[in-house]
C-alpha cells in the first residue's frame, strides 16, 4: 500500500533522483524540459534524442543561450551556468538510452508515433527505468498499454516555457504503479515544480480548460471579432485566446485535441471549423483592448465564463483533478488572473449558475453541475494538511509567492488549527512551507497600500493581520515551525509565535521591512525580545539593518531548537518537537524585559542600501517602549501603533511605490 501525502516532500521516495535522463524530441519543449532538469540537478547526465542532427545542434545551442542569459541577468553564476550546460549530449541512436534512469518523450502529438517510440525505448532501457510522455492530450492508456512493463510508465505533461513554468501534470492510470506516481510527485517537487495529479482522460485537467476556452472563442466568431473576444477575455486572462494561439501556432492543436474529445466524449466537443482554415488571427496584444459594444461584450463574457464553469464542474464531478490544483494550474500554467472556482465564488452562485445554465442550453451536450454550485467551494486553496502519526502537518502552498501570507492563507491555517486543537487524537501541529526554497517569504502588501497616510487604519490592519498569531499565543496544544528555506518578514513573525522552531541547516531569516520604509507590524519589535532576550543585539541588527540570521547562528542563540540536513529530517525533528512540548506550552511572558542598548547607527542596510532615519527612529522607540511595557498585550499594541506611524511617512510611500514598480527605493529625498 502506497501512502499518498498532500505534500509530496513528506513521502519516502522509492528511488533516488535520476542520474541520467533521456529526452526524446529536441524541438520546442524537449530542450526546455531538459534545461529545467539540468538547472535543478547540475550533476545530471542529459541525453537529447532526435531523428535530425540539426535539431540536436539547435537544442544544444539553446542550452548555451539560456545559461548565458541567466548569467547576464545575475540569476546564475558562471560556475552554475557551466554546470547547467555540462553533461548534455545529443544522439540519433536509441541504443545510447541504455543507461537512462528516466526516458521522457516530447515528440510530435501523434499516437502511432509515440507507440513506436516507446516500443523502441523499451527494447533498450532497463526494466526499472521510468518512461513518461509529455503528451498534452492523448490518454496514457492509449499510449502505454502495449508495453511489456506499463507499470513504470505514465504521462508527465509540462507547460511552456517548461524551464520556468512551475506546473506539471502527473497522470494516474489503471496500469501504472501508484509508487511511480508518488515518486514523480516527490521528484518534481524536490526540483522546483508543482506536480498536479490528474485522471487519465483526454486532455487531462488543464488542457480541457485551455482547449475548450479557445474552441469556444472560435465558435464565438459569428458574434465578435478575434480582437473583440481577446479584449473581453482580458478581464480574466493575461493574454486572450487568439493572441496565445498565434504565439503557439495553436490552431492545429485545437483541431486535434477537440476532435479527440469529440471521439471519446461526444460531438459537442467538435472543433470550430474555422481553425482548419485560418493560419493567423488579427487580434490585439495584452493590455491594448479594442472597444467592444456592450451587448457584444456581455455575450462574449458570459459564453467564455460558461465554458470555463462547464469544464470546471465536469473536472470535479468526475474526479479528474483536485479543486485547489485546478485553480492553481489555471493561474500558473494557463495565465488566468483568478482560478475558475475563485471566479465562481466571486460572482456568487446565482450569477455563476445562470451563466452555466445558459451555456449548457445553448451548447447542448456540454456538462453542467451535478450538485449545487456552493458545494464545489468547500476546499482549502492554499494549505495542504497531512497526518504524521498524531501530528497535523500544515503546508503553506503558495509557491508562486514563496509561500507568502495573505488574508486567505492566514485564515486557512487558522481554520485547520481551530478544527483540530480540541481533538484529543491530535497531539499538535507543524507548519512548513511548500518546496525547498521558502518557509514563508513574508506577507503580501494587500490592502496596506490603500492605508498609507492613515495611522489608525494602518494600526488596525496590523491588529487584523495578527489574528492567527494571537491565537497561537493563547494555545495549549503545541505548534512547531519547520523552517525549510527563507523566512522573511511576516514569515519569521509567524515562526516566532509558534511554540518551537526547527530549521534546515542552510535556512535563513530576515526582516526586510525597513528597506521598504516601514516597521514590522505584527510582533517582530516585541516577540523576539521577550522570548530570546539573550539574542536582543542580533534582533537589533535584523530590524534596523535587515541583517540576515542564519539558522546555524539562530541555533547557537537558542532561537531555533534544532537543525536538520534535509526536508524529511526536518519534518521528523518538528514532529519530535511537538511531542516534547506536550503539556509544556506557555504564553509569551508579561513584565518588562532587559535588552541590549540601541546604539546609534547610520541609516544604511546591511546590503548598503540607504534607509530612512525617520523610520529607524520610529522602530527604535517602539522596541524600547515595548520592552518596558508591563504586559505582552500592551507591548503588542505599541508595535501596532508604530506600524501606523510608519505608514504616514514619506519613506513608506516611496518604499511601497518602489516595491510595486519593481525598482529600488530612493530614501535620499525622504527624512
């Protein structure tokens, strides 16, 4: 029996990461998949296979170009670039695949061709080598059923650009070993991807959304032009369907995939005939819409939402994929601004239901909802919950934002804790970040930008954002933070309110708010000084100069309770810490606390960035007043008010504006 964890990194892999991978198809996406793998696994031997030497030559050059561009942008060192391009070879001979641990096919979308490729592959590779296809539409059962060892084969569907796009679909089907699916989830998550498991149906999960979104746009051309449809679609996607089809040369793809869906699921999926006769669309780029008549805009908008909602409820009714995965994948892989379930929730059941019903009436045969629309909304969008014995492991899953907090994520963490904290079968909780990069990279700016200049509103916002943290303060059941990467700003503030902290040895913490012209609103000017007064000098540097605190140093200071070498060991340590804290959880103490002197400093960050002397002054006064406060609650209030004061400075306005505009702030013109 294979145990499936919601967080793939909690699994014990059946095999190590691959040492040799072969990719068949050196055209468009194959080399991009290879570059992702080499960037994540520099020591990997990568074999590119094609029938044309020219394609291999172009692919190898693309590797060099990608690496050079990464160095030029400062995203890679020269040494990292050299490693990413070393050990990459091209071949025309399938016999060179004999040593591969994993063979991944990324050839033309043709069933007969893929079957022939995999028959040739199976003839030369080891019996335990993994075999996967990057098909975007063909069911695994059609591709792999004739293999001698289909249990080691499945579909791993990447999205362009595959070297950067985080999403990959992993298909479960009747003859694959469940352990293979779980291994692939673990391997992808370990190497920086977000694997989404789907059922084995035509177009799987996300391309059912994309292909039918595009096909419906083609069917709408009797009501509006391509430019008008793209302009209306811009409310929901970063790029309209026809603009994307032009980029991807996608007209033949829609014809093929919707023909396949029609063959397998019904004539209502037949592709719009126009896709067979048009090569390029006359449309507009993102952000430059044309004017659309009101009645036309309503027609287009409701048909597009209708097909989106139709596919959404069908995917969930048939258990093709998970609702949180569907929303995440639509945003990250397909470029939707909001996931379809979030759109349905925002519209409300009445309007969303009306649009879906109208669509199903106009497009007979298209799937409708099998239950009330509100019943599709009962899921956690941003956290994963697993059981390790009697401990609940809550994983923060917002990898696109390095697991940064926002209101909904905060409320979901709190909801899980509230649900189980009185359960005698639950010993406690572990909080950990998704993936290997970050525990939690702070908090989204969110509504704060609209409160600049309003001290009372900003202070209240800080109180509101502390609702999870205040709840942790009052708990009797232990919560342990497992810091699996960077913990920035509000992420470290969350960790320090947990009752124990364990960390990867290479993890680090930082409080960068001062570099944005603001102070720390939800406890950092108070909590660390009361919990670890012996480290107060270290916290002065973190708060006033945005100095980094390495996990090893934090362990020496007593801030971190234990260090781990890798993710599995981290989770083990966190669970053990929960058990050790049973019956020993106490609140953060009242009373004044002695802290190191706040000697004057130059307004310059550890990075050399100029800072605001005015905001440093607000911070210093708050730290001193909070340390002297007779109760912890009063100390927190001092911090909230200081946050409000900093929101009224010119430095805060400059810092937040710079953050939004993706530039460095200039505090030389502010106090």
